[in-house]
C-alpha cells in the first residue's frame, strides 16, 4: 500500500483537499493518504519548504509527497516531480522543494509532461486536483519516475538566508515560528561549538544551551537544538513569539566561549 | 474498500468526529475514511451544501458521504439518505443536500427508519455519531440503499438565490468566500456569453475574464470561472474579501458586450 | 488492521504530526491512523483528558490511542502505557489519562522502558515522534502490553473538581467549552434526580431539563445531558459561552424540586 502525503495552503473548509483525495482514490484505490498540513499560510512557499524538509526523512521508502502552494497556478511556471533519496515529491516549480535540493543526497527533477498522468483539460486555477493529485496517484501505482517527463537541471531555488559565521560567533535569524510560538533560527548544529558564551535575541540574553524546555523556570527563555536540527529559542510553558515580541526575520546572535 | 467521507461543523477540538470514526470502524473495519472538512461554520447548512456539491463528482462510484450540519438535531426533522448518480449521502433533512437535488442527475431520497442501522437509544444531540455514522457504515458493507427506509419525494430544499439575467447582462451575488478570500458568485458559466464588457462589484470594475490569477498584477482584482463552475472574483496574490472589503451577499453585475 | 489514534496539542501547520505518522507507518504499515485532534490548546492536559475519555468507548477493541500534550517533555516525568478495558493509551505521565483511571473499569499502567520500542537517541523535545509513536506502532504489531516495561501503581492524576451535593441541590462548575460554545459542567447524570426546580448559571435561570436544543426558542438557553454524560448549558442556535459571557470555572447550581 503506497503512501501519498498531502501538503497545501488550501485549508480544509472549502473541500478542495477532499477533491484531490477523491481523484487519488479513484486512480489508486490502495494508496494510503496522509494529510501533512493544509494550514500553510496562503502562498507561503518557504514555510511549506521547511515542513517538507522536516517530514521527508520520517516516511518509508517510496512515499510520494504531493505539495501544492501555488500562487502562480495556470501561468507558465513548470509542474515538476522530484526524486531525492527514496522519496518522491510532486508540485509546482516555484521553490517549494528548495530545501530538498541538497548536495548530500542525490536528486533528480523532471518536468511533468506526460498527458496520460493528468486530467484532460485541467482547470487553470486548480492544478492540485487536476495535475499533481493524478500524477501522484499514477506514480503510486508503480509507473516509472522517468515516464513523468524530461529531466530538468534547474528547478527553482528560493534564496535562503545564511548565517554569518566568524571566530567569535554566528549571527542568524528567525526563519519559522511554530504552533507553540517557538522560534526556529537558520543556525544549524554544525555551526555551534560545544561551548558558547551567550545567545542574544531582541532584549534577551541566554547564557547556555539546554536539552529540553523544563531546564529553566516556567516563563523563562531557553535555547536548544530543535527537531528540525536548528537552534531554537523557546519560553518554557510560554509562547516565545508573543512573550518576547518577536517575529520572523528577527536577528539572533551566538557568541562563542573564549 | 468502500470510501466514507465526513463533512461536519463539529471542528476537531472536542473529539466528536473521532467518536463518529470509531463507530464507523467498529462496524465497517475495511472502510476508507476521508475527512472532507469539519470547519463548516456552526449551523451553516448552505456552506456545507456548496462543499458537498463541489466534492461529489470527484469521488469513485459507491462513495458514501456522511454530512452533519444539524442545528435541529433531536427535533422532528427527518434523517435521510440520498442516492444521486453513483454517490450516496447521509445526513439530516434540512437542506444540506439542496444543491444535489438537480434535474440533470436522477436522485432518490429515503427517510432513515431501519432501527438495525442506528445505535440503540441515540443521543438526542449527537445523531452524527448515533444515527448517520452507523447508517453510512452499514451502507458501506453493501446493505441495499432501499433497506434504509421509505422513499420520500420532498427532501428539504433551501431557497437558492438565482441571478437576474437580461439581454444586457446578469446580476448575481457572492455566495461563498473561500480560504483565500476568493469570492464565489452564483453566476455560472452557462449564463455568460463569450464576450463581456465589464464586471462590477462594490467600487471595482473588471474589464475582462481571465483564465488564471497571474494574468493581472499582484494586488489587482481578477475575474475567472472557478473550479466549482461559478464566476469568481479574486485578487492576485491577495485576499479579495479583505482587500475589496466584501462579504457574502454582495451584488455582482456583469454587463455583456455589444 | 489495528487502529492507532492520535491526540495532540501540536496543531497541523508544522508537520510534527505527519512526522509521527511517517514513523508509525514505517513500523506498522497495516495500521489505520485516526486523527482525533491536534487542536488541544497548548499544554492543556485536562482538555485532552476529557477528549480521551469521550472517545475511548467508541473505538473497537484493541485500539491504541497515542496522546501527547507534554509540556514536561525531556524532563524526568515518566513515559507510560495504560490498558483500560480493551483500549490501550500511550503518552506522558502527566495526568493526561486521569479520567480513564476509574474504579469501574480495571486498568493497568506500565512505564515505557523497553528500548527496542523507541527510537535510538530520542530527541529531548519530541517524544511524540521518537517515543510514543514507535511504542504505539510496536503494540499495534501485537507485541505484548507487558513487554513495554514495569507495572506502576501511581500514574499521575490531576485533581478534578467535584461538585458539592446536598439534599437541596448540587453545585458544580463549567469544565469544558466546545466548538459551539456549549458549556460542559462537572455535574453528571447520576447526581441529578428526575425532577429539578431550577438551574442557575451567571445571571441566567433555566427551569427545566431538555432533551435537545430545539425545545427552546433560538437564542434561549437550554440545559440537557450531553454526549459526554454531563450536564450541559447551551443556547439554541447560539454560542452559550459568548452569548452568556461565561468561561471555564463558572459556577453552575441545580436546585432540586420539592
């Protein structure tokens, strides 16, 4: 039973996602559907890119991820399929897969061209239902990845802000705020030495790395490596974004010890 | 594996939908459950009717749709099952299925009377769990549609506002606002000639029909036929309801060319 | 096909729940996943406890419920599995299962100690994915409940406010507000005689028990036994919490008849 996951900014209230699920189950009745999220902020391609990066290593080999955050639907942006490691992704070529195009894992991208895999006369504003859902369904039936269309070398990559690293420390920024108000930065674990002096964000200074939230008192800020693999600033039993008054893009600097 | 879809105004936070799913899986362990939406506004029967119309043609033959938006639960309103085309719908008889009772597709409605298909002593405020879920489950096991109860000819139909059509143009209104703030009107594609002069809504005038959002600049209003088959007013990469300050019921008029 | 349900305060926007689902499907490909809710308010252990109590009797024997509302994740709070009746629950030992530890149904609790059932090096802030999801998956494969770890006699119980009962009446409080704004109290059906005189809440007095909402006019308050088995105050076709201006903890008193 092949797994197909769905990630969109459609919300659920209008039934758009259900239409996609109906199409998939019609073509691939044995497939298992997993709804990742449909609560991506409208048009927030980068937010979806981070979610996709987060989930991709936790699904079994052969999982097909259908992802649609697609402000340019109907225009001449390409529709693509991407294979990286043992996972396949299907969606618009607008940077949604930026964080999966890494040097560590070989990838192959193809433009969706095979008209047998898409609905006849796809609706110009609903490629989720008429293009990406049926392509995912066909791939789940075992159709060859290569049969989707021609290989492309230049899938769109969104610019990702990189932290500035020096001998004294590293300076990055908040790139994601999760449901709990926890602040994910773009500083990953490889950028941090074992021993740090301070972490500064807005008017707050944190003097050590923790492993879990409860190492500090309730209401106090805490810094740790989160499950995405990035430095995170949280407030124990609080909401860091609200409690510290911090939004996406806020600067975070880590000063290394001695 | 029969498919059962669920559409409610229950939200998910209280576990009500999960109780329905538990009941269904207890009776029909092989059934496939698809959550269409549980975010219908409380008691918004017409909103659910539009969602049901939208999804019905995208599910495989034999799909059973269990829909519960039910402000009159426990009173003497009837419980019904409806077969239209190759789809079955189960829910309260309060107009929820209004948009499926068309002349184009033959339908048959029955009152739910067979006590073998419902829970003993159903809770007076939770027919979703104790009536509609088990009826859907029994039908998914292959029980005859006719065995539900007696045929009825007069399922409740909510009044649907019809656009006013003349030689010069058509005047309708906004009937649905989707997650993106896009405005669905009650003007369908058959009411529009190939060539139009203007589309007016609030203080805005749009001079042509587009096929997709990106045909206009970001922030500009755009008119197109949406995936429900209705005229839609949107704002490219924006939120028309917010940006234009428009709510449900707002008048939309289309002036035909020449 | 074993059933695994998921109840968390993770929301869906960040993909955390999907990571759990990926882990479960990797270990237990045949399992059926049911999302109960991920909209528990952050850290609201008691809210989740009520939802779990509500759903537990509606799922088939052998269902495994994985529940994670876990502000103390990573600290020394225990991870536990609980068997009660024919259902199994897996989650943190922080009171989440308080309402399932009853005298009526025998239960057995065990600390999760078997390292074969958890991910190597579990992330200190994400036991949902690295501990509870894989334990649920292993149990769904038929591993013995006893193999999880040692029996414990003292799972954490949150204090539950009990109503004050006298000959004249019973005084309780609002413990839950559902999606419709309906007010669930802690007064259960066994505390009420057949005949009552009045029910008072805030400035409102209700003079009889109803069976369903529509027994009173739209906009009027109504008292009934809800599907959790508790006294509920609602407003027909309204939102009692908003319309009556009432929050959790508000006192409710029932005066018995003569």
